[in-house]
């Protein structure tokens, strides 16, 4: 009876070690994939949300100024055509 308990205890230790090893391999694979993704993404030219919003506001302001200047040009041309 004692030999069966030892066999079961050894099997339980083996299964526990295998589960720990598998969990470690999973964690290591996840970290490795994350690191590879960071390296791949690091070479690309991405902008932050703040930079994007700033440029968007600049473009909107430039568009408004362009429309105002166009209206002034049209008014001047109309005045010149009337002379």
C-alpha cells in the first residue's frame, strides 16, 4: 500500500512540475511575442493622439483662413469688375 502512495505522490509531483513548466513556457512565449510586436511597431511612424488632434485643429484653422481669404478675393474682384 505504501508503494502505491509513493507512486501517486511521485506522479502528482511530476504533473505539478509539468504544469509549472507549461505555465512558464506560456508566459515566456507571451512576453517574447509582445517584445517582437514592440520592435515591429517601433520602426513605424505612428503619432500620438495629442499630435493628431493638434494637426487636425491646425488644418481646420487653415481651412477657415483659406475660406476667409477667398471671400476677400472675390469681393475685391467684384469691386474691380464694377469699375
